[in-house]
């Protein structure tokens, strides 16, 4: 154990593979045998782990976890298990515990019975397990394409304008 005049302590494990540095402000830094560096911020109660492959992980007292990848991707896991990805190309993806996924503002809801609903600024679409697809466009026009090939199209006022079998 080395003790410095400012109160910092540097401790080496018996096999000299792990180093622990305890700072006077209560922060601690550990350098692990596998070259992970773990820094614990005492006041904020945040743990920052840096891995040799470049991944960095922050753990917060509320159980939020943030991962930073070398390619610029960020992954945030919230305490309610919502997961948000921020990709280096600008794409944003959020997955909610109920199965809802939001991609760059477009929302995809997956239901337990196999139905999917997609919400965009241009339309809302419901996809059924049998292959039927119902789309409501932003202007109110409705299109239903049945798995049998039948197509219904209604205008924005609900008037049937096409019924092809």
C-alpha cells in the first residue's frame, strides 16, 4: 500500500494483477486483471467501467445503465426496462417493455395475438396474422387488403370507392 500526502492510497493485490486507488474524496478506481478499469464516484454513486475493447458502461443509483460502444452507438436501459439505442448514423430506436418499438418517431406495436400496428406521420397500419392489412392514411382514406386478395378502399369521408374481389 502506498499512501500519498493528499490522502490518496494505492494498493496492489498480492499477485500484482489488480490495483486499487482510493482518493481522498471517496472516489475509487480499480484496474482489474482483465484490464477493465472501474471508477466509482462516491458522491454521485455512479460506477463507470471501461473495457479493453472500448465499451464503456455507466451504472446509476436508480438502476439506469448506459453503454457506449466504440462505433458511437449508445444503449440506455432505464429502470422500467425500456431500452433506447442511439446509433452513430442518427437512427433512434426505443423498445418498451410492452413490446412497442419506436424507430425515429415511427411507432410499431406488436400485440400478443400476432397483430402489429405501425404509426407514422403518413399513415396508421394494422397487420393481422392472417395477412389482412388495414391502412388509414393521414388524409383519412382507408385501404383494406384481405389475405384472400380482396381490396376495399374508402375515401376520407368513408364512401366506398373500390371493392375488388
